[in-house]
C-alpha cells in the first residue's frame, strides 16, 4: 500500500500548523505552506486573530503580485 499523494486537512488545523512553523522560526517551510493554502483558495487563517501573523501569512503573496512592497527602511506610504 502506498501513501496518498494528497491529504485533506481541516483549514483551522492547517492554520495552526502555519502559525507553529512561523513562530518557531521555520519561515521557509511556513512560506511553502502559505503558498499552497493560497493556491488552493485560502481566504483567511481560520481561528487566527493576530493581525501581525495574518500579515506575515499574506506577505509573500502581496509582494509577488505587486500589491505592496515591504522594506526595513522607513518610508512614507504611497
């Protein structure tokens, strides 16, 4: 018997997995998980209320699609 190619995981559970990865410093793996979630239609992180976590979840998507640009240098809002 072989492992399945895909698993069905509850959205709230996967949101908690993303948070755990991000908060533990596994940002590269967290980015992979968020990209998969977004590609599959994620609209929100279920059960997550922390705005900073939500922003970090969407950060790469927002930058890659030219919606926002994040910088460490202080700049005005355009």
